[in-house]
């Protein structure tokens, strides 16, 4: 097999993987985007970066690429009029995800990375450009809000 054949095969494997896991990858993008931007755009850019990559086709690699791409878009649009808040649609099969989507963006992003994806405090801080203290405070605030919402909706 030539290197061209291997490259084409790698691209096809990533495309198939993104198609098969589309709904979960969309929710990762939606949870981390802070502006009104199509998650499809994030997925396309993440996929294009992975297609030529020699790394193994895994869910972890895909999620990492989507996270990096969403955060890159957040940085690019930080001072843009696109910064309006959006409510992501709910597709991921995680208990309480609809309540998480209602959190303000910083809490939502931290809670999603720490509470759902189980990223470390340090890794979350590096991704979101926050200190460990800020990550800890945002996570605690999000957890309190979610606990309060659960109490008020269960009555």
C-alpha cells in the first residue's frame, strides 16, 4: 500500500467515525461554543485537521479535536458581535444535559469538561484559559445551580 492509499484510508476512517458519532460530537461543540456558530462548522474543521493525522481513530481523539476547535472559535470571536448567547439543542444521552445547557457559558463549559468528560482541573483551566481556582469556583457554582434546579423541578 502506498502512502497515498494510507492517507485516503485514514481520511475515510475519520469521516466514517464522525458520521457514526455525529450527535455526540455536535453536543460537545454546542456545550463549549460561547457564540452563535454552527456546531457543524466546528466538526468540519476538527475533521479536516484529523483526516491527515497519523493518530489512531478513537472517540477521545475526536472529542479532543472538537474541543480544541470550539475553543479556537471562541477565541477568534471573543470581541465579535457573534458573541450572543445561544441555548444548545439537547441530543447527548447524559442525564441532566438539558439543565446543563441552561447554565451561563463559563459554568456550562467547566461543568461539561469536569463533570461529564472528567477532565482534570488543570486541563480544564488550560483549555479555557482559567486558573485552577476559577475552574473550581465555576464548577461548584454550576453544581449548586443544577442541584437547585433539580430541587425546584422535582416538587
